């Protein structure tokens, strides 16, 4: 159920209408990637695999119960940076994300919002911590790839460049020749918000539930919506007036 988030329509309208470039996080604002392939099971399988290899000892008790496979990957990378183990675990995560993409659940209103934003002349890019291969597979399944390609910037094997580092945002801006002041990022995590701040990009938080909203608010995010429908409505209104 979407969070019953309060927002300032005037402020939201300003964010939308001045954005010439829109940088989208993937898992959250565009879809729920692990909707039918639960991420908790993937994370547990990674810990089990590390156990079999006798390499789980560096993980603390909390890390062994993580339900986010990306968090497990980051934890291993902190202990074994630039190792073959990290490379293999990242490859395993990519395979799991590709499997998950087949059953990913579209975020309500995301598809028409993406198409409308593209139609009114804004340029769109994906700036994600997910594998770009999984992102492409999902976008192709929704006939949305042309709205973003070639500007899809996802996880590389250099995990130090994952958000909250602004690396993928800066790659997108540089490739598009865009000034950060003309861009807006839509994301659902504190990592997204921090990366946007470091890149000098305006940020709009998407909170699909109360926990997400709480996390964003605690990170200092002022502009948060619980649905993408108001964005679409405001974009339609603006396009009729111009």
C-alpha cells in the first residue's frame, strides 16, 4: 500500500517542470524487482554459499541475517576488496537479478509517467545499483527501453562506486552533456538522496510504504511522494499550458 505522503503541489510542480533531465533509480520507482523472486531468499543463498566455502566467518551476526543481497555483497567487498570472491558474488547477484526481472512488478503509474516525460522532450536515464543487464531486460519487457537507451548506468564490479557515491549520476550527466541544475533524480533510498546531493542534482523521494517514507525523512529528504500519479497529472497539466 502506498504511503499516505503529504507534499506541496506547488513545490512538486516546480521540480517537475524545470527538469530537463530525469535520472531514475530502478528498483523502487520503476518496479519492484524481486516481487516474485524474493530478495531475502537470494541473500540467504549467498550466505549459505559463503558458509560452504568457509568464508562467512568475517560476516557478523547481523550481516548473516541480511535480507538484501546487495548488502551481503557490500559486506563481503569490505572484507575482501577487489578479490575474485567479490567478482564471483557480483556475477551471482547479476544472474539472480536477471531471473527476478522476468517477474518484476511495475510501480503504479511509472510506465505512463516515463512515456509522457519522454514525449514532452525531457531526457531520461537510469542510475541504479542494480545490474544494467537486468535493467535492460525489464525495460525491454515493458517496451520502455527506447525511453532511456543508451543512458543506462548500473552496477559495475567496482563496488566502491555504488550509490551513495554519485558516480553513476555523474556518468549520466556527462554523457548527456547536462548541467546538474537541470536534472532531477527520483529514488527511494537514502543512498539515492545522498548521491543526488553529492552530484548537485535535485531529488524527489518515492516511498511505496511508511517505512520507506520514514527512512527518507530521516535522511533529510523534504520532497517525498507515495505515488507517481501526482507527477503524471502535473506533467499533463503543464504540457497543456505550454
